[in-house]
C-alpha cells in the first residue's frame, strides 16, 4: 500500500511542477501571478522577491521525492517518515495545484478555502513527521519551510478575503488590523519554537516579514505600524530563534 502511495507522491509532485511552470510561463486566464498579487495587494503583501522562497521549497521537496524513488527502485523498506503521513503528501500537492488555478481565476473565496485547507493539511503532516523518532531532515526540513510559507500565505489570504467581503476590522483601520495579524504570526512562530525548536520555520517567517517591512517602508513610510511591527517581528524572532537554537545545541552536548 505504501509503495503505491510513494509512486503516487512522485506522479503528483511532477504534476505540481508542471502546473506551476505553466502558471508562470502561460497564465491560465491571462494575468500572471505577479499581476494578480499587485491587483489584490494589501498592507500585508510582501515584496515580490519574497516568493522566491519557492525556489528553495520545491528543490527540497524533490529530495524527499527522490528518496522515495530510490526506495521503490531498490525495493527497500518504506521510510517511517512516509508511513507516518500516508496520503498527506498527495493532498498537499493536489491543494497546491487547486490554489494556483483558483487564484489565477480570481476566485478569492475559493482560493482562501484551498490555502486554508492546505495549511491544516501541512500542520498535520508537519507534526506527524516531528513525531517520528529521529526523523530525517530530508523529510522534516522541506515540510517545515513549506508549512511556514503557507502560514504567511493563509494570513495574507485571510486579510484579502476580509477586505473583499467589506469587513470593517472591528472599527480599526487596515493599518492596525494588519499589524495585529503580524502579531498573530509572531505568536504562531513562538509556539512552533517552544514546541519543536524549529529554526527553519522561524527563518522563513523572518524572510516573509522582511518582504512585508520593505514594501511597507517603500509605500507607507517608516512611521506606519505595519512597518514598525514587521521590523520588530524580524528582530525579535531572530533573537529568540538564535537563543532557542543555542539552548538546543547546548542541551545535546
């Protein structure tokens, strides 16, 4: 059963790469992802360079896929990491493709529902992998980075959806509401650091906040609360992440 799942993982990963490539080179409905991002931008939107994180996520995911291919070809025992997540790999790949199609079609509610579903699925995959004793980095790190970026994507889509639906932010301005979402991101990262001492997850959030900070500083000036909070988030998470990593290394000695 698990060998069939591993083969399916390979096939769906190839489909993800193909659809992602087509979405960039030949947008399905004429508008590129960059154009759509600018069209639906809000104060939580990071600079375009932030999305280059995918050039790290996909190669890392491909390493776990290659490991599964080697297992099938050599007829070795199924990795415990793969057994622990079962069909989770496939679900995340399907949702990835579904989000691209929904986003390029500008179905904002559907795209939020899909990315939120992917976020929940990745949380499940992530914690199943973490629970595997001595889980290999070839599985844990790719999904740590993937989950971290989808966390940011889910927050961004939540903000976009609320604006689209005419939500009044409980009487707050978009500036203060966006700053509150950044605080949510900080607390979420601290929770992951506390539970798993995961520096990779933290680094991705710092990267995302850097993109938010630079765009906010460029468009809304330095005295904006989004600019201030994104800068604070970067510095604070860098300090806490470094301290947590230091303690982790020290405790392993």
